C-alpha cells in the first residue's frame, strides 16, 4: 500500500504561545491566584488563535480570555484581553502592554 501525498489532507499549523509568553501568562496567573482572584485556567490552541482563559470557579464561564491572533498583528495588534461578556477590554501589539490591564489596582481582596 503506497501513500499518495496528493490525497492526504493539508495540515494547518496551529497558533500557540511561545515559551516566554506562556511564562509571563503563568506568572500573572500565579500572582492572581495568590491574591485570591482566580482559581483555574485553560489553554486552547486553534488554527487562527490561541487562548489563555482564567476562571473564578471551574464550572463557570471564563472571567477573562487572553488571546493571541497573529493575523491581526499588523492591524489592531495580535494580543487582546476579552471580558466575560465578549467585550474587548484591551488590545495591543505586545503582551506586556496588554497585561498591564491587570496592574491597575482594580483587584483587592476584601474580608
């Protein structure tokens, strides 16, 4: 049985985070878990984007989605923070710039 390369479906490369990007996302996640804001995360890789989702509880919808879409890199920026309702809260060309959204002091632990 010979394989005919013309009959095999073309494999599309999935978009995923680079090591330094994933390290930065996990550092943010660890800081927010320590603050008591986030409890779980999920990572998804699609053909056109990769998504880092954070949850307050595992059974709920994600609080925030941090998306990387390389197709938008020249236009609006490849990175976006998307809120729970699907609203784009921050968009930019650099990951650090987008993650400053979480540094604004809006998260406080109240007893």
